[in-house]
């Protein structure tokens, strides 16, 4: 990355109540700038901020998509290529860990137990692979790429720990943006992005990956998003919302604003030097 972005803004604790919203806004803008650079390096075909995940409710902090050219038709002029969305991604940005669990008052009590249980489940899964080889679902050359039907295991300790994990995650994330966006099934990949070390993999909601944004603006994929391809029509829905969000940004930068249900012209925002 040619331009380095630094995330060493003063903490909110050192600021007065009137200064905290401005500092938090500055930190989220810096975080988003680093993520936009990272997505550009991944050669995305389109992206936008504040993208609606449904019709209007729950705007994702950042969304992007990739296209694939597919050959269509065989008429007099020969076949032609049409661009089709092949992958979508949604990223939620948080400047600190406290903003990841706004609806759960006892999150700090639940998170250590959640981490312990997930470590226990990893150990139990290793034992299941040795004791119940019939649960292996795929025959591949390398065992690390195999899929296992752990749900059919006879290991009761595994099922008990898995159920407790589900209960804790429901207490942490039930009704939150993370759960609502995941259930919309609009993106192939879902990521939570935070400053480095602010949140750890065992604390992330089910179905989400984790990105750490380092002080110099580099992005570390700490935990990949679980692979769960979404239906093509859902991809098209998100791509249209990305286009609409990008249009709103273009209009705003030209002084065209939506007020009381209709667009009006106003002063053009002053541009800033890079």
C-alpha cells in the first residue's frame, strides 16, 4: 500500500463528552479508508458505504462485489459477454470492542466462557475424527480439507458444549445487526473489522469472519468468513443497493440532497486536500 493510514487517534476516555462523537467519527472514517484500500487491492468491481441490506433497514457499513464475464447468445453478431455478480462481501466496522455488543450487558462475563467452550469443542472434534472416522463426509487427499458430520457424533460432551455455545452466542448477538444481516443471506462473505487486537476470533458472531486493521492501515484476515454462497438473486439485490448508496454519495458531493421526500440543491461541499 503506497499511502499509509494511521489509527493512533486519542482514546475516547481522554476526550470530553462533547469531543467523543467527533473523535469516534474520525476513527471510523480512518478505519473505513483502510478497508476501502484493501478492497481496491482485491480488485472489486463496485463498492459503497452505508449500504441497505434489505429495503431500507440495517445499512451495512461497507459492501462490495466482484463480477464475472459470462458468454451470452449466439446470434448473427456472434456471442457476447455480460457481467454477472459472482461474489459479494459485507463489512461491519467497529472502533472498539464495547461497540460490538451494545445489547448485551453481561458480555464480559460470557466471553471468557465462550472462549473456553470453543477450545473444548476443538479438542473434542479432534477426538471424534480419530474415534468416529465414519463421520468423514468428503474423500480428499489432504485431511485438513475434509468435512465432518460432527452433529451425528455419539460424543455427548461435544453436543453439550455445542449447545452451550449456541446459547451464549444467542445471548450475545440475538436481535443485533450481526444476526439480522447474516439472516438476510445477501453476501458470500461477512466480516467484522476492528483495530488490531480489539476483538478476538472466539468473540465473533456465528457466520462472520474477523479483520484486524493495523496502525499502519494494513489489513490482517484473522479469521476467514465461513463459506456460505448466497443465491444469485440475493447478490443482485445487494449490488443494486450498492449502486443506490453510491448514487446518494455522488449526489451529496455535488450538493444535491434528499429533504422531506424530494431532492433539493444546496451548497457544494468543500473539497479537502489529500
